[in-house]
């Protein structure tokens, strides 16, 4: 059983990662100029309104094309535009996000096209996927399992922008999981766009082959758009192949008072799981066989289908109602083979169906004689999870887990213009979550003698989230902002079960966080600058303990840090950008008090440049990223070696000639030999497993728009 102790890989970690308000720049500038010229006493006498109501797929709001999103008043917010995405050398959405301040990434599976790479906002390490809430068009993608969001299932060309709201203030509007922050991916629609067809193909290192197609068409108030892509790669390592197929289609109607949409999507993925490279005090597979595998037969497959229907109706001046709902179905199969101990192999066959109904109303009317904008809503979510756990495919299941989680929530958030220069946001959410879980255990099944049955659970719990934020626009281009918030996170099914644990009870405590933040923004000419500092205290943080083969509630933890990001238009043809974050995650009580939480780098940063060498015909984009050392997973004692710091430079040369476009990207130009995830032995100092990432590699793409 040496593997179950020292070789703590993705299998023995007990989980598998598969499964507002906005102001337009011109409007805000005009309003500030007019109000600044008025006497302060006139504010209470004049009917000065906030910028007009703008309802988007997001509950946060957005200032429109080319404008910056202010998101929730008091929060640190960033918008990644479609142009940023198109020009980035990065080959995955996660790598694009990793250049933003306060975002770190981890990958156990070779980083092939970003498959199963997790995104970590504000330092949650191994639990990042459960503490970062990901939305598509304002709708949750996080499920009640620990798979995390599969960004590769979202066609890159379909993305209009990505809104990043840091910290836990998004919990009022969106609920569970919004602890480190919210990432909202807004997709393109055919509304107002000329009919077009876009075809793209690509090839690259590790036998990478890609194809993508998108089309849109509109007729009167109706429009339709479709996006599809396919990826095939052998991957950087042995048993690292990826086969991925995705499709998204949307029908939309835009009437004078009513609009409606239907969105359908599907995906199919196969991924080989190459396992770890073992490092001891006397040997290192990172040196002798970096691209090899310790798990040549492990795999994870996933198939998903999603449908969302929504209607927006303008009730009158300054009021709109949105009624939408959706269903997601995901099937997953995975095999894990210990080698030499077949009784400890595992085959997982799971299905998860999530249904949601999320009506809400937007009101743009005065509150106590002050201009205000309010959103009031109700959320219903139900997730049904069934999983058969056997030793091998075809064996009788040792466990048949059946879990149903239902949540009901009501929330309200309002933004009030206290003065011409000061806005305040107040919000609250009350949510009731009910979980029923059973385990049909078969001791006589193959491998059953080595396991035990979990105790049934039928539990309901009420939680609440709060937010108060303030923004004050100083004279000129300077804005100060601050906020305080409370959020919560309920345990997911994988944390209650674990893949390799011997559960006796499904029960875990709900995690809570208390967050304060303050910062400043500067938007002056070609400069766009934002800096903020935050402090977050958590109770009952949920974490997997490989030495116990179980998930536990940690002693109280704390996170604090400073984040800065800036872009500067140096000249019409040159744009610079940079970001830096100091992130400290540590235990504040218990036996590890003062120690760093594993898998969180204290310092990270990026720098980039976009240069139009010859108009749009030849353009160059460069992106450098630095990540400091971090503790290995399972090293709460802080006694094991550190994951080394690394720096990566990516370059992209591309261009457009009439309807044709092309690009050549060189990733990891200096062939840095790095890994961003590793897990320490629970028993032997100096022994750990590492998951190496690709060295220098290339990708070429070309296509046309008709």
C-alpha cells in the first residue's frame, strides 16, 4: 500500500476535477461634468438620475461596447474584452485569466488546451474550484460536485467579454461559491450583427489539431448564432491525449418591450490522466523522465448537454423583469488503476442533472428622494447526483451514491447615488439549502471488503450573504472604493464522499468568510490603473486531508493581499499592460497557526505589450508571467520543499488581410521546466509528486470570415 501513503496523486487526493451596476464612459463623463458644476445644495432639489437602466445577461450590469464595467459598487472589477482574447498568445481561457491580478492557475493533467486547469481567485489552493464562481451570461456553471468549470467546453470565439469581480461581494447576487470572486463569461449573439461565417483551422506541437466554425444571421427582430470547435492533441506527456468537441447555439428575439432567447450547448471530452512524476531525496523523475506517466491507463470522460430559456419584459419606465431557467445534464466516467493492488482500483460512473429557475426584477427609480437602481430576485437550484463506484468497469458497484441538493434563495441589492460623486451599494441574500444523501453499499461486490458504508444524511441549513460598498469619484479621473461582505460555501458532493476515502458520515460544516477591501482607480487619457488591498477571514474552510483520506473543516484561516493592474496606450499602435499581486493565505489558529495555506504563491505578476507593426496586417503580442514559490499540497506543516517559482514568455505574430487571418504563437519561449501543482508525502520529508507542464511549443492558426 505504499502508493496509498507516499504516492499521493490525483487519485489519493480523493477527488477528480471534472466534474451592478455599470456606467458607460461617455455617460459617466457627461454626468460628472454637469453635476460638478452644480452647487452641492442643489443635489437634494434636482431629480438627477443614475445612468439609464441597462439589463444584460449578467446581474452586474455593463457600460456597453468599449466601456469599463464598474460591476458592484465598492469592488475590484476587471473586464477582458473579445479583442484582448483574440490578440492573446495564450491558447486557453485559463491562461488568459492568469495574467490578471490576483488569479493563479493549477493543472494536474499537462495543461492540454487548458483541460481541467483550475482558476484560483485570491488564494484557495487545492479548493480553488469550489471558491471561485464561474458564470456564463450570468448563470452558474459550478455544480454540486468538485469537477470545477471546464473552460474548454466554451468555444473561445463565442466569448464577447469576461467580467471579473474579486472578493466575496458577488455572493449576494449569485450565492454559493462566490468566495474568492466571480468570473462571468458573456457570449456573443447575432443581434445587430451582419450575417457572417467564420472558419478556422490550426495545428501545433504534440500533434495538436484544431478546427472552429461560427456563424450568425439576423432577420428583423430575430437572430441566430452558432459556435463549434474540435480539439485533438496527444498532449505533452504519455497518456495525456485530449479529444474535445463543443457546440453552442442561440436563438434570440428582440422586440420593443420584450426579448427572449434560447441557448443550447453540448460537449464531449476524453482526457488521459498521466499522473505524477515522483521526486525523492535521491531520485527525480522530473529529471530522468519528465514526460512519462505513472498511470498509463487512467482516464476521465465527460459528456454534457445544456439548455437555457429566458424572457425579458419592460414593465414601464425604469423597470424590467427577467424570467429565465435552465437544465444541465452531465455524465462522467473515470478509471483509476493502482497497479499491483487491483482491489484498490476504482471506476466511477456518475451523472449530474442541475435545474434552475431564476426570476428577477430591475428597478431604476428614486429611493428616499435619491437616484437608485435596485435588483430583487429569487433563485431555485436543484442538483441530482448519482454515482456508481466499482473496482473496474462492469463490476458490481461497491457504492451507489444518491444525493439531491435543493436551494431556495431571495436577494436584493440596491445602488444609491448619495451625492453627485458618491454611490453606495447595499445587498443581502438569504438561502436555504437542503441535502439528502444515501449510500447503497455492497460488501460482497469486488473490493467491498476494503470499504465501509456512509451514514445517510438529511439536512437543511439557512445561510446568508451581505454586501455594503461605496465609491467616491474625486475631482478628475480618480475614484476611491471600499466594501465589506459576508459569504458562505456549502460542501459539495465530492467533498462529502471523496474518491478514496472510507466515509462514515456525509456531514461537513458550511464554510463562511468575512471580507473587507479598499482601493483606488485612475482613468486618465491612455492610462487605466486599479489598486486594492483586502482582508478575508474564513471559518470552517473545507479542505482535503490526504493523510486521513477525508475532507475536513480547517481551523480558522486568513487571506490578505494587494492587487494592482494597469493598461497604458503608449501610442496609437502600442498598448502596454501589467499586473501584480501579493497574496498571503495562512492559518490563524490551531496547530498550523501562522503557516502558509498550501498551493498559494505570495507574489505573481504579468507584463504584456500589443504592437500593430503594420496596421492590422502584421501585429505582435507578447505576454510574460511570473509566479512565486508555493507550498506543496498536503504540506500544512510547511516542512516540505517548495514548488519552484517560474516565469514564462509567450509570443504571438498574426495579422488580417481582407477576409483572411492568421497567427503563429510560441508558448514558453525560453523552455522553462516548471510545474504549478505538486503534492507532498504525508510521511516522508523531501518526497513529493509533481505534475510537469509543457516546455516550449508552437501553435499555428489560419482562417477566413465570409
